C-alpha cells in the first residue's frame, strides 16, 4: 500500500476482525441486534471502510474495548460496513431517527437509541 493510499483511504489492507464484533450484513441481522437490546445494551459501530478518519476512530475504539472490562460487561458490539450495506445504514438512521454520520456509534437499549456519537465523540464511556 502506498503512502498516499494510507492517508487518503485508497487500497485497503485486509482488516482484522476483532472477536467481540458481531457483524450486521442484512436487515435480519439488524433485527436480531435490536432484539438483543432487550436482554442487554448493544452498540452499533457504523464504519466507512474507505475513510482514513473512520479507520482511525475504529482502531482507537477497539483499543478502548480491549483495554477494558467491556467484553465482560453485559454489552454486545455490532459492526456495520456502511459502504457495503448502505441501505441498512439508512434504515438505522430512519428507524432510530438519528442523522447518518460516519463513523458513528449508536447505543441501543430496549429497542431505543439512548446515545449516539460521531468522529472524536465516539468513546467506550457512552456504552457502559
């Protein structure tokens, strides 16, 4: 990968998926995630795979999770590649009445969005 690709989000290295992520790739996956929110809090991270800022925020958020007890808390983490699954991203914005942003973290409890943040506002503290 060239230097400019790294800066401007060109060609992508294969991304390592962390074990705590559940992926959302369909409306059915989204429905299951929302149903899970009635058992415990969930967090959906909407990620633009072509954006350097989104990639940086994602890596920082993953480090926060790995360096905390969050994986042992009663929280489920969901990941949405919003470029590959834009209709699902739009559905989330519509269903939860939240303006679409990227990157974005939406926290859902009992089927309702209780928190959302974008860019540098994304933090594990909004989930726990």
